């Protein structure tokens, strides 16, 4: 696996780099050697955060963990990714589009799925053109963390979502 390690508000020491490569290196048994693993370490006040993104054809495997110790965060993120891989293996392999990134041994081994993804509720609502700022206000009024709307500027369906620190994000589709 190829590691791309960067830091925000933190200098990535050799010790941290080694800890990340050793811990996340355990995931080698799942991926091919040319798989890229993008790791971002950051510090905000007392929070030590690690973000790991593994881009693959058709999917992205991602985890973000926060604790008061960077080494604990590194341990946690590896466990979460491994759990994700076991849980969703059958769904990933069924699609076959991302199978090229995985080791044959991982694909051949059966893992118990913790639970199936089930949609338990479907919601329909009228959608009217609005601007992203108006969609944020509507989201706040509804008390939701995200809001789907038809963007009056781009004439496409977009999503606004709440981020940490009372900020907002906008998702625009790419075709």
C-alpha cells in the first residue's frame, strides 16, 4: 500500500508516520500493493484527529477518528476500517467494480455480515427551486443535518449539510 500522510496544525514526526504505516499496514492483507491510502492527521484544541481515505474505483473507504491521543486515534481508525471491510465485503464484491483493488485472499474468505442494510422508511416531498443559503435556513428550521433541494442557480438537485463548528457544506452532482 502507498501511504500519503499529511498534517494540519501538526508536524508529522517520524514516530507518527511509523505508527500510521505499522497500524494501517495491517490492512495490506485486504488490498493490492498499489492501493493508495490518504491519511490526514490534525490537532484542534485537545482533539487529536486522523482521517483515512482509500479511494477505489466506484467506492471510497473512509474513516475519521478523534481522541485526546493521536496514537489512540490511529488504533481506532484501523479497527473501524477493518470492520467496514468485513461488513461490506459481499456488497463490494457483488459490484465487482472495486474488486481489482483487493487481495484475492480477502475476496475468497467469507465474513459474517453484522447486519444487512435495510431501508425502513421512504419519504417523499415537493421540491422547489431555491438558493443554497435558503436551503440552509430551511434545514435549520426543520432541525435536520442535511437538506435536499433543487438549486435555482445550477438547475440541479443539490444537498446542503451541517458541518462541525456551525458551518455548512454543499454537494453538487457531477455527471
